[in-house]
């Protein structure tokens, strides 16, 4: 039997097919530019002999309903999955579970309504996630379908960690609080680290830095998230590819009063034109590192700002946790950008964090230890795998373990 994991973004659909017996991947695919003039669909699948690629420069895929049909076509044509009855379960990534969902859950009408009610908190993502769920339910209603929430791992954050110092009634009436995101990734890599270090997860303390185009830090105490840098929305915290991360909230009022930008324009600018891109014109860390090497002052400054913010979060979460077993880097930048890891950890010997440059500059597909031999804190690079974590959670729900 198989497990299908569906991740429907605002203009893309990512999917992965796992064998339910050992969670090996038999196919993975991506349909992009949904709703644009031209869409593209690609599938990588295993045909029993080797890995094959299937590319379909399709006609425009107008919306997610069509994308899901295209996904089913690709899986059928490749032979990766001929019939939906081959599926033991389907997992759906859902961005926002608000306070309603602490755990993955079997989807029924009540769950769909609850996800719908959370749309104001994630106006771009939850509708796309919901369409994916609805179409999959229409086509494969008899197969157990499980929602796995990006926010769920952070529901263990205590009240003093998730409340903002705003009038309390804004929390009561409008749900204004920190939720945090990237929970599936933080959960996956922190569990992998505890296993790797042979420490029981319920006694494991760590700081996870998930550094992709979006980025967030997470403080994990005894296997539970106790703080995270993203807030009510994914705009807060670290410097990201195009998002600003933490800023003085009064900047937005200042801009509105003095620049002629309205609130929607400012919102767009903070989300899509800020972060690394705003600072130096590129949100691609590879480009930034190469230009910095060539002597670009602009790129070097963006790099310093990026790493300084990381260092501040490491310090803050170290203080929140009191002690840590490990500091973990993951995500496209965390896994690949050795200079970022080295620079963010510089000067942290007092906390027991020291990097071995030679180990840091190695490249491995699997878990990498990059701390100095005698260091008190293990510094690990762990490739994240959100789809696999979703498949693991789907299996647990189907087996009644969660
Ligand atoms: P993600 O959102 O996890 O796919 O990560 C995207 C980010 O990872 C982008 O900023 C990429 O430039 C960065 N990235 C990917 N590969 C590398 C690499 N080899 N070196 C440095 N940065 C990388």
C-alpha cells in the first residue's frame, strides 16, 4: 500500500508517494505556476529499475482542482499509482491550524469547517490547502485523509511565550497571538537529532534553525516547542529571502504617513521586497555568497545582517532553555551555506558552541556533525523532509497511535 502526501501552495502543488511498509519514496512531483499563463508539471518516479523523469509542459492549469487531476494523470501514466485504491492514506499539509489543532487529524466535515474558519489567519494558504483536501475527498472519499498542520508543533508554547503585549481582548476576540510555522520541519529534524545523539526525545533540548526562503528558529525543551521566531504570521523573526522578519512595528505607520504607500502596499513590500532581496537585490543565498566573495560590499552587509539576527536568536533561545544538547541547521541555506553557519556561531564559545571549519565545509546528504570535538553543544546539519514527516504522521493516525 502507499501513502500520498499533498502540499498545495498558493500557486503550486507538490506531492510525494511513499511505500507504507518502509516509507521509501516511489514518486514525487511538482506542478507550478497554477493560475498563470503557462504551467509546468514534472514527476520523478522509480520504475523498479531506476529513477525516471516525466515532464509535461501542460496547458495552463487554471486552479488546484485541475492540478490534482493532472497529478493523478501523471501518477497513472508513469505506473507509479494506477488506482487510488492502492492508497492506505492521504496526508495534506495545512498551513494554519490555529488553536484548534494540536495534532494531525483524520479529515471529516467538521475538520474542513474548522480549517475554513481559520482562513482569516492564513488567507493565501488555507484556501489552497482546502481545495486540495476537497478535490482529494471527491476523488478518493473512502481513503483515510489526514490533515497535518504547520502550526501544531508550536501549540505547546506556554501562554507567556505566545501572547503579545497588546490589549488582552485582541487575543480573546481576534485570536491575535504567536502561532509559529515550519512545525513539521522543526519536529522532523529535532526528532532525527535526538535519535542520532541517542538522547530520549522527552529529555532533549535543542535550537533548530530552519533556513530556507522562509526561515524560523525554534526552541525545543524536552521534545516540545517552547518558542519560535515566526509569529501570528510568517513575517516575524529571522531575516528571510524576501520577508523582513522582526522590525519596529511603528515603521509601518511611519511609512504610511510619509511615503504615500497604503497599508496593502506596505504589506506587500514587507513580504515580497524585503529581507535579503530588499537589502541586496537577491534572495538567492548562492548568488549572495558568490558576490560577497567577489568583493560586493552590499552583499557582505546583507550577509552580516542575516547572520547577526541568527546569532541573537541563538542567544535568546539558549537563555530561554537554560541548556541545549544541540544546535541544528536545516533548510536550503541551513543545509548548504557553510559560511552562514560559521558566521552565525562566531563568538558563541561562551555558550559551548564552537564550529570545526573543516567539518563545516564538508558536503553530505545525511546528518553532519560540525562542532569541535570538545564542544559542549553538538552542532548538526540535518536535511529536512517535511513530506516524510507528514507520511509518518499519517501512518500514526491511521494506526490509531495519535
Ligand atoms: P528552501 O526554501 O529550503 O528551498 O531554501 C532556499 C534557499 O536555499 C535559497 O536562498 C537558496 O539560495 C539557498 N540554497 C540552496 N542551495 C544552496 C547552496 N548550495 N548554497 C547556498 N545556499 C543555497
